[in-house]
C-alpha cells in the first residue's frame, strides 16, 4: 500500500515518526516534493483568499500526490498537551481537504486529542494501524518505534544544535536536504522563531536560513532548546500555555531574547490568529527588555523576495554594527 504524506504543515514536525510507523506496518511512504510556485497556485485556487498561507501550501501538496498513492495521510491533531489546543485548521484538516479536493486519494486519518485520555489516544493509533494489520502487537511495536525515532530526532536537534535540513542530511536523505556551509567567520547568532512549516519550507520563506547563514550568521531555532528551557521561558511570559506549540514559539522567543542570540526574528503567517497573539507576547517582551533587536516577518503568497532580502540585510547589518561597536 502506498501512503502519501504532504510535505507541509506538521510534516515538518512529525515526518520521521509517521514514516517509521507506516513502514513498520509494511506500507510504502511517498512524500510530496518540496513546494513549488505551481503547488501554491493550485492550493490557493481551492480555498478562499483569506485562508492562511501554510494551509494553501498543504492543499497544493495534496494535489501533487493525486494519482501517486493509494491513500493520503492527513491527521486531525486537536491537542498534544493536556490543556493546549491546536489551531482550528488542524482540527478540520481531513474534512476540509476532502471537501475542496474531491479527486484526492482516500484519506487515512487519525484523531489525536490527548485531553480525552490515554485510552482514547491508544485506540486512535490502533484504528489507524488496523488499515494494515489486525495484529495489535505489531501496531504497538510500530508506534513505539515511531515514537523512539521522533525522540531521537528531537534530541539530535537540541543536543547538537542542528536545523531540520541538517538533521535530514544526517539521515542520508538527499531530497529536501538543502544544506550549505555557514559562511565563515560567524559574525552573529540569529534566532528564528515560528512554526517549523514556516521556518523550513524554503519556498514559503524565500530561503531564510540559507540567506542568514550565507551572510555569516549562525541560525538557532526553537527545536535546539530542551523542553525544560522552553517550558521555563514560556511560563515566565504567559504562565500556562493555551495553544499547542505555544511553549515552542513563545518559550523560544523568551529564551533567545535573554540567552544565546544577538537578534531574534519572529516569522508568522498573514491571517494566522494564534501567531498574531504569540508574536505579540514576544514583541512586547523585546520592547520591555531592550536587550537585543527583534524583527517580525509576516509571510503570505504575495510576499516579495526582494522585500525579505532588504529587511534581512538591514536587520543583520544593524546587529553586526552593534556587535562591532561593543
Ligand atoms: S496556526 Fe496559523 S499558520 Fe498554522 S495552520 Fe493555523 S492559522 Fe495557519
């Protein structure tokens, strides 16, 4: 059975975990190619203009998998922590996709909502695994291996301070691993804060990491921090996190504003409710601390590359000058 996984949204967080799970159950995984302008245009044509950019990109990836797989995997992830809720787009992703892309291959979905308790969570995994085998022990083994693979990958990023493209490169995958050496000497450390699907989709962000690294900057991201560091910083800023992944965004922003970075760039999507609230918290904290510069970049489908380049150059030049003066 060929399972298609769109290279968008939570793929940038859970790709390895999903891949290991399906392969352990004997399926072949087909991942859509990196985002192209045509994919974005096709995805955008299926939804209203106000839909956020990452969702349009996701739909473009689904369209690129039509005819290439037997099923397409689209999880509905409601919550991954006890009291943190995900953005509504993730909740309705399987239904929305089927409604706007009727030609999509049959959708293989799983409803993840940890607030409903462990029993429901395991049942959801079992229901998904049942498409491949009736053996509950085999499903259990596949899910454990998938979870271990995910943990190892997160540890690798936080212990060795690696960005996602470098982790992918270490895994030996060629496609999607666009890596380059950081131009020496390193003049500043820039923290990029945002959802992984904004930070790591090179087409969507106009090669943000590449541009920063080529300008002699080391890039640090939320994944390079431990859960404890993220939780501590997020609690200091907002107390109890409301949104899923809020600890990673607000926590990382709060942490890097005080430790380990010379400047922070918050990357968000136009029309995103959760991002506008979370970035506002970081922006206010930056204004309060006045320790290091903060810049926010809002991405949408009409964002011009030249605009991004100009802002990046101005921001990094200012940081380099500031460091030199000190
Ligand atoms: S969190 Fe924001 S950018 Fe992400 S899917 Fe939801 S609305 Fe879109």
